C-alpha cells in the first residue's frame, strides 16, 4: 500500500505534517485547504519539480515563500 507524506514551506517557515495521506490528490487538497484557512486563498501552483528525478517525490512551487513537497512512501 502506498502512502503520501507532506512537507510544506508556509510563509517561509518549514512545516512537517505528521499525517499520512491515501493519495497525492488528498495531500494536495489538504495543503490548499490549510492555505485557505490561513488567508493564502489566492495561491496556486506555478511550477513543479521532480526531486532527484524521482516521479514520486514532487515539489510544488506556489511562490518564493510558499511551496510544498509530497513524497510517496511504501507502508
């Protein structure tokens, strides 16, 4: 079974979520809900990068101070 882990930089500060997600989509929904709840509702993904050429470890860039990384792990 695959799980997805979320790490984010929110307003320049690193936040590690001690939570596992069932899908990449669920992790993305979670972080955008977090952004909306904390008055960052106008953010959207500007770019995405595969970390170390790994298609399961992706960093999504919103702006300089806001970005998040979702990594697939095997449970």
